[in-house]
C-alpha cells in the first residue's frame, strides 16, 4: 500500500547530441565569408584608431635624452678648477670665450709667443660659466674664489697670482713688452 501512494520522480532523458552534422556547400561558404568580413572589419577599426591617435599627437616624440659630450683631454685648455694646481712654477692662464668668433686671436697669438707656458680656460664651457662675473677678483688664492670678467690674463707663480690683467688692450700691452 505504501508503494502506491508514493510518487516517483523520473529524470528526463539527457540531451542527445548530433555527432554528425553535415553542412551544405552554401553554409560553408557563408561561414568563411563571415569570418573574412569580421577580420577585415577588425583590421579597419584598428587602422582607423591608429590614424586617430597619430592625428591626436600620441606618437610624437616627447622626451629625448640629451647627448653627452665627450670629455676632451688637452694640455692647452684646462678647467678653471686646475688653475692653481699646475706642476710648473710659473705660467700664464688666459681666460676667454674660445667657442667662436668672440675670442681674441691676437691675444692668444701674443701669449703663445711668450717664454712661459700658456694655459687657456674656455669660459664658454658649462663647467666654467659659473665663474663669469661682472666684478673680478684679482686676489683669489683658490680656484673657487676666481671671478672672471671678460678676457683676462693671469700670471701664476708658485700657485699664487702675480699679475692679473683684464681687457684685450691691456693684455696686448703687457705681452708686447
């Protein structure tokens, strides 16, 4: 009796898959055509976005690393920090802007004809520009105390300034003695 009143649940049959689906030639052609159109549309959209980004300036060059300048080792040109540390007892140091037409070539020529060694300090170089000043300091004892105002010739003897001559005309007069 209990069996008759009891309701049994019967599971529905699982979905049956068709393992062999045959496509007609027209269905295969449509599938290939849809795939090809989808790929072409995707490529067109990407190309259009790239053109828009280029017009918007996204691909312009921004920061460029500055080119580092090569270090030159010269026995004629020295940095301003080594003015008092030369291994000679007596020498001249000519301070001028040797970067172009601003330099006084006649003064350089006269200095080269002297009997003392002449070192040149190019005041146009970045490491020497901080020593350019409106006022000069002829009593400097160390290189960090130097202040150069235009073309200047300094005679150094035993690490001390002996003569400090400014302006081209005074230097020419001093060297032609």
